[in-house]
C-alpha cells in the first residue's frame, strides 16, 4: 500500500502533466494575407463597418479573416477584415474591416 506522502506526490505529478498543454501557445488561425499597391476604404454602414477594395495585389488565401496591406495612397496601411468577399489575380475586396 502506498504511503499518503507517495499518493500526494503522484497526484501532484499527474496534475502538473495535465496542466502543461494549457500553458502551451495555441496555434494562430491561418488567415488570408495580401499586399496591394493601392486601395480604398469606405464605410458601408455603422453596423457593417468598412469595405476595402485594393488593386495590384499579391498574396494568398481564400478564407476569412483577411489582412490587406495597402502600400501607397491615402488609405495606405494594414487593414484587418472579417470577411473576404472577392479575390482575383490582382484584386482583393473585403468587408467588416478595421
């Protein structure tokens, strides 16, 4: 029969082993990412947020969410969008963007 001290040590070891997966980082969701030469951003409505339409794009992904980096122009910068609407050889359109 195991001593109470040995039982406590085993329980502690088991709890530590179960806690390790909780401490590991969760893999990030692989989203679509595009870098575009030019683009525009306009508000659709307060509920739907902004729409981004960009041209001269390179990148990959056909799933939402999408990151669109516009290199030049008035709306240059990084735009995070919840919904990818359309994507062509050099064109990207997305909605609900921040």
